[in-house]
């Protein structure tokens, strides 16, 4: 993916429900980091829930209607693209647009539902694609802190790169884009086995036992391969891997706390921002990076 060139770059922004609630540190760190890199976000006016995670499994028409309403808003706002930082939101938006433009009966149904016509494909980007479009050289040029003693496990989860024939930005089984972004910060990445495994996703409320078990396996694999921090690009993944560690300690008494950061937070640290600026202090598992010392690491 070639980086964009020119002056101040602007992208449409779909925050989604998590960014204004349980993942507000993701929203905070994203805006601070890309602003530092010379990029502006135009938030969609009157955006609404995209249907993740319950709507799309309840009713197919509802699922497409919810997602396409936000794409309609972007079009009416004169935007050519949308950045959706949540992997679930990204997945819903890109899949619904694909279905709408590739199935005439669905397109007709959604246009009638929303009283509009869809003529233009809107570019749907996740945070990884956003950084790649900004250009990794921008991160390198603006680095102010050395992160070389961080060994990072890049966790994509199950939604960000799938289905690969629609998302198309990376390999579904062996993606590398997050590693390239992390390495641009000066941190090291580890080769591990669970980077595209499911953490339990929306089962976080109804089947916490499933989430705790799956998330524990993901963290253990990262540790076994030498990681001292994990980086994610999805609010649901962060909730399961960060917040659920308190339950892990009860179910697995030997569990040691393991820090999980948003990718935007790691980039922000490399740009010289502190933990409070980036919202890292809001996490359940503490992480403090100061003068090349990891305050919370794996013994």
C-alpha cells in the first residue's frame, strides 16, 4: 500500500460505539498520534451503531442497513473514505458495502430502506491501513523515544484480516502489516502462533469462561515466544485480553499480569507522548515505560 503524499491529509472518521465508551483511550490516542503525524479526521455527522456485535446476527437486512446508513452519511458529507478503528466496525462496514454493490437485490432493498441511492464505493480503512497510507517513514521521522527493549506480540484477532478476499490488505493467516508499523517505532516484534486466533469476541458477557480460556492461551503463547507486551487494534480484543486478566488470576492462580496496548498507544509512546496523554493509565493492567525501563513486565 503506497503512502499518500501532499499536505495535511484528511480522512473520514467512524468512531463506533466503543470509541466513546469502553475504549475511549483508543479514540484519544488515535487522534493525538495522527494529529502529530499531520493527519486530520472528519467525524461522520450523526453516525450510529454499525450493528456489531449483535445486530448482524439478528437480521441480515438490519445488519446491512445499519452499516450502510453510516456509509450513506459519509457520501452525503462529501467524504471518499472512512477510517473505522474498531475491527468489528471495520468488518461490518466493508462487508455490507461489498454485499450492497455486488448483489443487486440487496442494493435495491437497502436503497429503499434508507431512501437513497448508492453510486460510489467509499474507501473503508482500519487503523493498520491508515498508518500504511500515512507512511511508516512519518513515524520514523518523528520518533522521540527509544523502544528497542520492547518485544511486541502483534495481535490481529479474527476479524481484522478476514475475509481476505474482501479486506484484501493483508494475508489472513500470516499478516505482517502490524509488525511493520511496530518496527517503525523502534520496538522489536516476536514470531508467535496465536496472532490471528479468536479471543472470544462478543462472548465476553454471556460466556466469560470461554473468553478467559481463549485469552489466556493467547497471552501464554505470546509470553512463550518472548513477548513482554502485546499490541492490538480492536476494542473488543483489548477488553478480553486486558480486563479479563483479573478473572484469569482467579481461574489460573499462577497467571502473571501481562500488559496489552493499543497500536496507537505504542506509536504515541515512540513519538514522545506519555501514558496519561495516551490513556494507558485507564487500562486494567498497568504499563509504565520510562527511560527504557518497563515497569510492568513478565518475570
